[in-house]
């Protein structure tokens, strides 16, 4: 069976929660340039120039863990067998899945005046959001015989994309406040989206035949194999904007930001629409074996069973989730800081909330570690960490996650995320002049120093 079809079917089955990145701990890691991605007003103190080498962010939320997909064979060995169906009873009536993978290919930040900093970045990201009824997973694994005499809803909501993003930000900062703004171009590389959700299987009370009532469109946008570079940079364009601010009230620092305001991607190129509408006889999937079916046979079987029609053009607008951060940090001592954060994320009329408390310790000026505790993805017991290790005053290694505990039981976890990478720090400290100026004006006692 085609491996890509296996992956798609598997993702459709294990769906869990509709959300986007929900990355919260990174906002507290102000020694990392990457915190600027959560608020364009945040810039780390220290070196003039910050260069981010390629780094990775990943995030997933599912009702099933890898352990749920493992079966014990007759010989006593264990194997992953997702199509065995032992996990079906763990699904809810409607099940949601969210996943993100982001590769920050490069980023750079440098001053253009004493108070003005410019930052630029490029990243490639993929987001997947699915809603799958339990009936759809059961139909795929066990066939349609179980639904005789009942009505089954198996309309699956799908939203998955691969996109390229360029961002350019300006940050103004002085001893009292910082303001930042970023404009981002969004370019869709490939995507698959559903419209409508009616796929209903019913039994006719007079003739006892299976009838399929449908009103469902699936739009697929493919790669530009002829010109992959231009397709990555220019096709299916869109824009979004980030805004942020930070206020320095001595030991207390307040911050707020809004990300991806008015963000959307207009999908126009290399698209096809697969649609089904009406009321037809359903002959079922009894002969379908997902484990041993070729791609073409699987495609033809599904198309025939669901009465799918193909069109050579497609148009779709995918909205980006609107994210907001509101934070406060209190500098207890020069090397010890407490903080709090409120987070929200809205998409298609649905809003998710998060909140975290933070403790950060700066150890020997080359190691900064922090821990967070709070609400994420409706789970109240998330213990996160952020750590930055600076080597030879130049190379900065970092790791950030909102829930470190899941790494101890990776095969049993249903939710995890993390960001890992390396930065290069170059140039002299741009704050030496500013600090001397504050001290000479006897402002340190009143306003404190920036951290």
C-alpha cells in the first residue's frame, strides 16, 4: 500500500483537538531571540547581532497514544497495528487532532540605530487539524455491516497545509518601553481542506437498503514539481501581521502581543475539487483491506462508493489562528525572576485559553533555566521548562517545552510539544551605553535595569 496513504489514513483516525501551536513557555525565555516570535517587542539583552541556525518546533495532540496502537501477537511479541482496531472503543463521538511541525530555516536580528532593531526570519511549517466522527473510523476498520438499521455520521473535517513564511520586524526600545511590529508573507506550498460535513449513511425503512446522503467537498492543492523553488516562495499567497509591546516599571515588566492579525492564505494554484452531493445507494467497503490495498484501488473504491466527482480547479481561503499573549515578569533579584502569562487562540469562532506561571534563574551568566506550570490544551497540569546554554560567549543552545513530563513516557503520551535549536551571538553588548546613561541620571533606582 502507498506509504503516504497509510499516513493520511492514520492521521484521520487518531484525531483529537482543534487548536494551533499553543506555545506558551517560549514567551518567558527572553534570553532567546525566538521569544521575539511570540512578541516582536521582546529582544534579548547582550550581543548586538543574533543569528538563528536551522531549528525545529513540533506539537501534537491526540486522544490515542502509540501504546494504544500496539497489539500482542500469539507468539507473545508486540507490534504496532493501527488497522487492527483495538483502539476504537477509546474514541469519542467526535474526535479532533491537531499537529504542527515548524522548521525555522534562518533568522537574524541586528541594530540599525541605538534604539531600533530589525529582525528577519524564514520558516517552513505544516499544520494539521482534523475532526473525525467515531463512525468514520469504525466504517474504515470494520466495514458498513455494523450500521444496518442505524444512521451513521462520518463527515470528516479536514484542514492540513504546508506553507512558507517570511517575516520582517522592527523593534524600538529604550529604558522605559519597547514596541514591535512584524509583517509576514504566507505562501501555501500544498494543502488539503474540506467544505461541508454531510456524509450520512442510513437504512431505508421500506427496502432496507443502505443509502448515502452527502454534501461534501474536498479541495486538494499539490506541489509545483516543475518549479519547486518559485512554488515555495510565490504561489498561493497571503499576509499576516504581529504587534507587541513591553513596559519597564522597574523590577516589574509588562508585555502584550497579538500574532497573525488578519492572517489568511488564498489557495488558487494547482488545485482539484472532489465533491459528492445527493442521495445514492451505498454498496460499502466490504472488499477494502487498508493494509494490502494499492493506492489506485483504494482511490477508485472510495470514489465509487461515495459517488465522488472530480473538478480540475479549486479556490479556498484558509484563515490563520489569531493568538494573543499578555504577560508580567517580576525581577526578585538580578538572577531570579517570577512571571505569569495569559494566552488565547481563536480560529473559526472557537477560542482556546491557556495560562502559566514561571520561575527563571540565571546561573553564572552562561546558563539560564526556567520552569512553568499551568493550563494548556484544557489540561491543568503542564510542567514546562526553558533552558539556554551559552558556550564561549557565542553559541547558544536551547530547548523549550510546555510539558516536560511526557518525555519520560513517550509511548503513552497524547500531547507533547518542543522547540530545539542553536543561536549565534555576535558583537558587543548594545546596552552598555544605555546602562551607563541610566546610572548617570540616577534612574536605576526608579526604573531598574532592563533584563
